[in-house]
C-alpha cells in the first residue's frame, strides 16, 4: 500500500493514530562519536521520486550516517508501537506527535531547534505540534483542501462563485442538471472529508484555546443543517468513480464544483486550462469566516533513541537550515506548500494563479486539528455529522451528545497533564 501526503487530510479534522501494529527491528543503529548512525523513518509516499529525494538528503549529511527506512502499511500504528520499544527510529516522520506521545514522554522537546525562526513557520500547522509552550515536531510541508469550481459552468448558469454557505447551497441547486451535479463533497456526501471545516466557517472551533468544547453554540446546528440541505436538494454528486481526493469527477464534467486538495491542482490545470477557480469553504453567519483545513507531517525525535542530541542536530539541519531541500520536498514530488512562510512566498510554482490563491487561503484561513482533539472525540463528531448529512438527523440533538462526549474527553486528557 502506498500513500501520498494527502492521507493526513482524509478526514478533514483528522483521526488519531492507533497503537497496535508491530514494527521492524532493523534500525541500523551504530556506535557513538563520529561513527554515529541514525535511523530515520518515513511513511511510504505514492509520489514518484520522494524516496530517492529523502535518501539524497540523508546522504548529504556529514555529521552522522543516516539510514532511511521507507515504511509501507499502517505507518501511524507502526511508529506508535515503535516508540514504546528500544528498536524504533531515532528520527521519524509523524502526523502529530499525538498528545499521548507527548504526555507519555515518548518524544523529545525540539523547541530550541526553532530559535530565531519560529515565527517563520505557518502557525496553523505549528500550533498542533506545540504543547505547554514547547514544540514537539517540526512541520515539513503543508497540505490543504479547497473548493474548485468550473468557471464556464457557473457563467452559463448565471451563478457567482459562492462567498457564503447559503450561496453555496443555492449555487449547487442551480448548477444541478440531468447530467451534471452542482457539488461533489465525496461519495458519502461530505461527512468524511469536511470534518470540523463547517464549524470553523461558522466562527466556531473544535477546541478553544483554553481547552473547552468550541462548538457548544446554536450556530453549529444551523450550519451543519445546511449540509443536509445540499443532500436533500439532490445537489450532491454521489457514487462517483473516484472519491473527493481525485479530481476526475470535476475534470470529466460530472460536477460543477468539487471539494479536493491542493495536490489536484496540477492535473486540473493541465486538463482544464484557465476554466476553473478556487475558493475556501465559504463562511456562514454573521460571525463566520472562510475556512481551510490544513495538515502537515512533521519530523520528531524518539525519546528512547540512543543518540537524541545527534538526532536533534540532524532535524535542525534538514528541516530548519536546509531550505533548499525543504522547497524541493514540497514542490518537486507532488504539489504542496512549504511549512516556512518565507519559502511559500518566494516559491516560483506558488506565486501566481490558483496556487497563489491556495497559499493565501492557507495563511489567512487555515486551521488544523487541535492537539486536544482525541480519536474518541473525532469518532463521536464524525458519526453525528454522517447522520446529519445523510439521514437528516436533528443537528441540535446530535451535537448535544457530541458536546458531552468531547467535554469528557477534554477533562480526561487535561487531568493527565
């Protein structure tokens, strides 16, 4: 099984890592001193050239011998299990680290690596890797999602690009015909991909900065109810040959608008030329604001590694100092945004058109899954969202139950602090 960097955004708000799978024991560890050997793990990317690139980066490092391991299968489960043993990696790529890994002392504090450059890392992806004021993972690249729309189809229907959720519902209805649906949010109607995005568009949050439920508000039910309206109006494309992450339904003209990721932009541009535009998820209500989900794998250091200081120095070299490698990793193998604000601004491929819009959306409207948002909270919310969209379940009743569950989860994790 191969994965691309889009995998961490597959559920919008994201899901937590498991703790079950076993891991390999061939770590390539060696002695200390000038002969120090470091083991570095990556998940198995589906983007050609990525493995060769990270091997090249490792070979260029002169202070230690870095052995890269490409890990197929359920990578998050593998690394979670490996951190509990002495046979795991020194440096590893992580969709996190998770709160359990931080609170359990499984990862090393990397705050000092960002001295003088911390403000240059996009806060939307650095914040979820920060706990108690300390940084536990260095973001590598940013992936984001946005709304693609077909300019010609909207023009023919006399529809303006929607700037509000009400306008999106109306536009999707007006753009729906016998052969074309107005909007594609995934084959499940959007429950899997949207996650907390509509809540942020309503001016709410999953978790507040002071660690409380961020959507215990009537606006949440009103906003999620509008997602069901899209379903009830039969404006949504369902049962497409490929799901939301693949732009083929949009390119083939099966839908006038599609929610997908930045990674789809080069293919859409190749096939449609200038006949498309991009938007953030539109705002809803007087307190609302446009919303864009973002995510970032990061580099972390295992607390059980034998060479923690050497591992930190390698992470500093690769993900802080070597900005040329950082830009190469983001844009030469797939299409992603560098985690450094300065790199994103100057990268040639991101300076014009829809790509520049995507960078601006990420900077101005980006949000990431909060560190305190646990897998149990995610499951409760996701299940409720699915019932609201597809079955027309009462949003107020569904959310009351989710608020209780999330509040209990937040109390639980804060007690462990």
